[in-house]
C-alpha cells in the first residue's frame, strides 16, 4: 500500500485462531460463508483447494496455515467459517479465516511496521510462523494488537495465469447447459451354444473353470452334475437348458457361479467371452416382454436375469440335488462316518456301512420270470432268497455290458436286498461335517455328497433305492 | 463442440479423461498383478497407480485400470473407479490456476460439477507428459 502518512486507511478486522488480523478494505471483494473446497493434489498444506465463487474458480488458502505454519495447533472452539475474497492487481484470492469482527480506520502513523527481513522462498512449505512475511506491521485497536496483512505479499502466494487473449487470473464460469450423462455398468459376456448372453457383473459371484463335472443319476437335463469347488460340492446347471438353447452333455468347462436367494450354483457355459463396460444408452428394456438387452456394436445381446432363471418349475427339478451350504461351526469332536466306496460308470459312490449287512461275491443270480422294476433276479443268502437290484439300471446307467462281481447286502428296515455292482473299493471314513446332505423332501437315490481324496463321492440313499422296488418283490 | 470424457474417481479427486485416448477399461481383481507393468492383450505395458500418485500413499482399493494410448504406445492407469461418461463442451472448461505445483503436469483444465460445488479436473494424456514418461523409462 502506498498512501500518505495521514490519509485514513479503512480496514476490516477478522480473527485467525486467537489473533486479530486486518486487511485494507480496498482489496476486499466479498465476504462469504466457508464452503468445501475441491481438493488439489501436489499443493502445500495451506492450499485448501478450489472453490466456486459466483461462477468463478478460485484457489482457497487457509490463512492460519499460511501465516502460522502447517503445524499450527487449533485452539479448542476455534472455527473457520468465513472466506474473504481479496483482489490484488486483478487477481482474486480466497482466504479462509475465523470470524469477521468489525471495521476500523487508522492512519499510517498508527502502524508499528515490521523490521525488514529476508523474504522466505516463494511457495515454500509453511512449516513455521511467517506472520512477519505476510504482514506490514501491527497496530493497537480497542486494547487488542491487530496484525495488518500485506496484500502484495498475499498475491505472491498464488500466481495468476494469463491466457492468450488477455484473460487474466483463473476465473471460471459454471456451465448452464445440461449435458448428457451416461453411467457405466459392467457386464460379463458369455457364449451358450452358439449365442452370446450377458450377466450384470453384480449378479456374478465368481467364475470357475472345472476339470470334472460329475453327472447325477436320473437327473433332469437342467442339471449338468455336481462338481467340487474348493472341496465343496456345488450343483452345476446347464445354462443352455435354462435359456432354451441346445444342450450338449459336458463333463468339464467354465461355470458362472451365482447366488439367488438360497440357490447357490454354477451355470455351465460354452465359452467366456469377456467383460465389457456398457453405458446406459446401450441398454434396452422391453417391459412388455420382460426382456433386457444390450447393444454391442450392431449386435443385441440378451441380459440374463438370474432371478427369473429359477422358475417354480425349475426349482422343483433342481432342489433335490442342491447340496446344503453347511456352516463350519466350531468343532469339538469330529464324528466320522464309515462308508463302503465303489465305482460305477466312472463315478465314486458310497454306502453307509450301518445300512450294509455284508458284501458277497461269486453268487448265482436266478433271473425272474418277468421284469419287475430294476430287480435282475434273486440270490441265495444264509438259507434265504433275497431280491437283487441291478444298481446300474437303478441309477440310469447303461447296464447291458455291466459285469457284476459283488453284491452289497443291505436292509431297508424291513427286508434284505442285494445291490449288484462291479466290485467294492474300500471302506473309508469321512468327517460327518464334510457330508453335504441334499434336500430331503424330494430325494431320489442320492442322500448326500462329500469329497474323498480330491474327488466327489455321491452317497446313495439305500432306503429310496429299495423302496422303489419293494412293491415288485414277491419272494 | 462436445467431447466425451470418462469420469473417474480417485479417492477424493474427480477426473475426466478424453475418451479418444482410452483403449480399454479393465477390472482390477485380487488376482491382477499390478506392479510396474501389467499384462494386457499378450503384451506387457507400463502401469501407473494414478490414485497413489494423487493422494500420496497406497490407495485402499483401485477397482479399475484404464488403458490409454498415444500412437502405438500404451499406458495402464490404476484408478479408484470409473463412474460415468460425460459429454462436455470445450468452452465449459476453465483454466486452472498456475500455482507452480506439479498438478499442472497432470491436469490442464477444470470443469465445475454439481451446480459448481465440485471441481473436476481434466487429465492430460500422460503419455505426452515428459514428467511422467521420464519416470517410466527409468
């Protein structure tokens, strides 16, 4: 400021922490309530960021941090709820301060000027008290010592950018026009038979590549089988069947794991195509048909709604095969269940030894005069004649070329039965908590699943197998 | 004239990238190996964690990686999240203050969003920024 010593200087007083500051009103443009600044990276601590003041983008400076250093300790109860817009040589700056107090009028002679000192480096980190650097001096007002800010020094804190065409400073304006806004959503693109489909990424739990999918006996075509995923048996469905495409049997492949309500299963796909970010303008919804598609290039890809996949009809078909999702509770004693393990059609099966009376071999089977269920004949055991069930046929496997060497004698609570198999493997022990029971209501011949030696073990329901043949037994 | 921009969020920083430079947006999963290079389309390309550069420390969770291009060169940028696409007129951008700080290496303009309450920074193509490309060649 260059004024004659007796010319009055109109000042505005304001607090910064517990000190009182003043600035020449000639430089003051506006006083505002403090707002949140948009942060700027790579700036010193005293720069809060950028603010919008009546459509102008201005940098906002924390005056306390600037003059007292960034390590200043804010006294309890102090607030910074005022912004002073200051204009020096055409440059607008915003300073965040405490409270504006009052105006004062002084003359130059009232000012106790600072001793000349070497200016610190411009824009250096303000890590110590730099009050003298940014002030002209002090004066007394109403028993308070007031620090008079040097507007010229403040201007040097932030340099203005002069663009081509004479635009000065960093003034901005708020856009008034509305703009099209699009949002991205992630979609997983898969191939089912020969067609591409999309899953909303939020619907996808995970994607797995399975080496082996164990088909289930007499399972509906919707069910590809059961596979072990991280040693847990998971039901795998043929997505092709669910979406109306041609289903080809597969014993391995990529699956999309999904969760819908209490359904947690894998959907077998032909191929995983990729992931795409789709804008909302590319999404088409036909509310009448309940169809959602996405436009990719010039192709419309149908979006699969996982909630609509599982109709009541489908649920009825698949639930009997759905393993329980057992919680792994804290174990005190691990019970083990003994099973007789054997193989059939390349898959491993187990029978609870409690249901088994004995295993016999080298038996002559007397065929029945007429066909009854899956009973292939009778055999003599301990002076009695018991019916023998062809287990291959019972479980839906081709039985023409089956070679039966052993017969597992079981009891269903009423009668003894022989289950004809190729041969037993061994007796194994499985932790009870590693056995995942299937839904009991509509169970067929499978009572549970487990894993053994890295492979799936399907545990058969002896009672159900025998019950299906009971009414035909005439011995 | 309207140009399309990908609006990206890197923690507290909102950024705009000209969509003409963007080759692809990929997800970063726990399996994605993001060191100084990433594998992309059978080639190794340099990777920069843009969020980490802006906030000064390792971010909690970058969800997306944006592959940008300049001629035949590519660069992978780790960002918090891709939020949306916006069409913005050139005239609606404003100059940033020349504060002699490195942010001018990364941003060239500002756009006021949410009725002027939030400032969104327009990114430069980092493949054209010497301060960035020099670090990649070290």
